[in-house]
């Protein structure tokens, strides 16, 4: 492993150079998590930041037990990248920003047949959350049109079917209320304790019950991103193809150095699923990267995971106070890179301001130094959509 790996304790590592700012509380949470029963190894990514009791931007390897609270409520949250037919040279930002009036409403009847077909193909049986299918949600979720700014590996770009002359569409969302309901049910029954593999509660195998619901939420989240992308493509009257789709909140079976266990990822992008996008904040570049799977020891140390974004510097709720005296609301609708932001929620506009995040470049360089990735291309934001109004949850 390169110089960007810090050993915190015997079973806790941090992939970040000593120059990368990581909040002390996040490291404390990382260490605390390593003390959970059955926890074998914990690793923090360079975008590590504190969460509600558990850190975000980390991966956790357990045996004999899983911890749904480590995965959190947004099961299956992830990133999908779509190649669109819209030409970068034809973009008119003023016109583009006005095209997304209906993308937060429930899908109308014209989608019903397509929704049912795709749900059936993905093995999704729940209907309770159909009204939120194809919607982004709040927090750090977004849909962003991007332009390929710099190319470092043209062959990789061609392999993915990406074309520099056309806009890309990056979608970040998850399982919405479905994932939330699964975690709430788990916490109600088990508090924040994990579930032992094969644990029975009455006649129900709690482990199998959770994993069945978890896996469906992951598939639902993937379908949600697909419908979000299709709505945005329809809004700009463009076609598109999905180049990649990768989840970063989930728990999966994994063998590590001959030991069979469970790999939890909370805001950690898998490095064993091919190419991935590591997004910056809406005023920063995103990076298309290729995980280096050849470095076996690096993969074990990193728990087959990468950062999932730039990582927060400031807590939500603090940002307006930090930025309000420097920036008027209107200032935040345009970024230093010339891109546009659509966000009708004032609090969210400040909470998700580029200044509230680390520079994505430092996160990327830490992973390059650690021998985990090669950068394929740098993507520049063109238009980021958060929400039209206050309906951002």
C-alpha cells in the first residue's frame, strides 16, 4: 500500500494522507465501531465524516453477525452514470434550468406499464413506495448533467460507451422510504444490536428476513435511479444509455483472507465492481476511476472499497450560519466552474454548498497514492438539480 494509509489500531485503518483533514469525531466513531461483537476489520475512506453514531465513508467486515444500523436507512444508495444524446455544444443553461418542473412529482399513468414491467424483471414485489419511485429525495442526493472535461484513458471511455461531445448524467439516490422503513423495523425489534447469522425470533429467521428485505431495497434503489435518469432525459428530450450503476450503502457476503463474513459499506463505493464515479460537490469536478484490482493486499486493507464522494467538512444546519454573511442566496445558483444549480429549498442550498465539502481532488489523490485507483476522466458539472421547492424529502 502507498503512503496514504494510516493504521489507527490493530483492526482499524484510514485511507488518507496526514494532510487530509478528517474530523476527530469520525475517527472516534470508526474506533467505537471496531469494538462491536464479531467486527474483524474497519476502514475509513478519505471522505470519512461523522454520522449519527456511526461514521460515513467507511467499510466494516464482520463474522457471525451483521449490523443493519451500519448500512443505515438509505439501503442501496448509489451512483449511476448515463451517456446522453444531448450535445455539450448545444447547451443553453438558462433554457436547461427551466425544463425540470415535474421531475419531483410521482410518475404519472403513462409510466405505469413500464414500472410494472421493470419491477417484475428486477424481482420487486413491494408496492407501498411506488409513489416515490423515480424521485431523488433530499439531503445530498442529486441529478447532475456533466461534461467530460479531461480524458486520461480513452480506451476506458470507449469501453464504457462514453462520448466527450455529449452530456453525461450522474444520478445519486437510494431506496427512499422503503429503506427507511426497513431500518426502523429493525431498530424497533433489535435496538442497535446486530443480528446473528441464523438468529431466530419466534418462527422467523431474523437474519434471512432482514437480508431478503435489504436485497429488495437495493434492487428498488437501482430501479429508482433508472427512472430518475429516464425522467431527466425525457425532460430535455434526449436519449440515454446507462454506463454504470454502483451501490455504496449495503451489506454483502465476502471472503477475506480465507475467512467468510459480511462486508458492510456505509458511503463506501465497491472497488470490485469495475469502473465507478466519485462525485465532487456541485461546484467541483467528479472523477471517473478504474479500481486497481491487481493489488491484492491493497484490496484487503481497503476492504474492497473506495470513497463515495468528496466528504462533508461541515455539519448540515451549520452551513447557513457559516456562509450566509458571505453569499446571498442568488450567489449559490451559479458555481465557480460556470455550472448552474436548481434548488428551491434555502436551507438545502446552503447545506449542500460546495464550500461545505472537501475538495474531491484530495480524496482522489489519497486513493491514487494508496494504489487503489487510476483516474480515467474528470467530469465538470453543467447543471445540478436538487429540488424545485421545499418538497426535498
